[in-house]
C-alpha cells in the first residue's frame, strides 16, 4: 500500500507523514531536505539552480517510488513525483526562473520516467492558505526558507489547486489545514482513521499517544489498542508487559496469529 502526502511548502506534510507512520506503524519516505546538495543554493539564486534542483528531485522521487513499489509494507511518502512536474517546475518556468529549453528538457525526462511510475493508492492533499503556510514556515525556522517570497507561495497554491482539481490517478482526500488540527482534535483524528478504514488498513494505537481509558480508542474506530504496563510503572524497559484490546472484526485474526506464533 502506497500513501502519499501532497501540499505546498509549510503545509505540514512532514508532520502528518511522521504522525501517521507512528500511529499505524507504516514505513516512511521523507523529502530529502537536509542532504539536498542544491537546496541552499536554489533559495539564494533560484534562476541559476532551478533546473539542477528539479532534476535532483526527479531522480530522488523516482528512486523512492521504485523502492515503494518493491516493498511489501505500507509506505507513506512525503511529497510525490507529480508535484515537481505539474507545480514547481512549471511555476519556475512561468516566473522566468527556468529557461524554456531547460523546462522542456525536464518535462520530456519526466514523461519518460512517469511511464515507469505507479501512482499512490491514496493521495492526501493538505490545503492551506498563504498566511497559514507563512505561519508554519516561520514556526519551524529553517533559515534558507526565510527568503521565500509571498508571491512565490501564492503562485504555488494556485497551481496546486489547479492540479488537484483534475487529479484522477487514484483515491484522493483533501484536508483543510487552516481548520483541521488532526494532531490535537479527536474528531480530526477520526478523519484520518476513516482513511485507513476505506483502504482496509488495520489501525492500532498505543499509550504513548494518550491515556487509553479516557480516549477509548476502540470506540473511536481503532482496530487495536496496545497498553504497555511497563511504560506506566517503570518507563521504557527490556522487560515487556501489558495488554492488547481489539475489536470484534480483528479478534479472529489475532487468535489465528497467536496459534501460529505460539505467543
């Protein structure tokens, strides 16, 4: 299963990717930011480095999609290969920050690569206003992002909306980041759970998220609730003890696994 998070700079893709991966025990593929050899130069001189950066991302995301395709695990990806081709590269070209020759060369290469790419089973689009994007960018405090212009974010938002309005490669969920605080609000969390339900993904929660008794995770819609007594009484330890609560649909599967493993 391949799930991908799409959205503008500062929309919360990395945060949501990490939270979903933690709660559902999914593998992750994050956008290459810290080790990107072109990113700092790009923000300092966009016109000079725009083509180099887009080629780097094209290669990086194609590698990710191939790894995801060959994985037997559920994988959640921070940003898709389509966003560079349909949003970032065209935006740079229209702003005069990428030459027509470079853009046509880039898009020709993307079209070739796309023939080897399978779209995500589920795309989650984080929709956010420019003020919300600016707020998030300032909060995370990446020095190289301080030079991002408001008109640049606005243009990207317009292209995101145009792209997502015609997206037909797979299932799509749109989350309004201005009003949806999925990491704080139980109702918003329920929307994330419903995504997994629709895609037949078993969901589990442990007590690191909150006190299970008060949250009542099974009633909220989770399939399993893992309660570790070790964490309650002695902190993290090599000696494990606790309990597992499951709903009625999952119970037969747990019993079958118990019989096979002998646990």
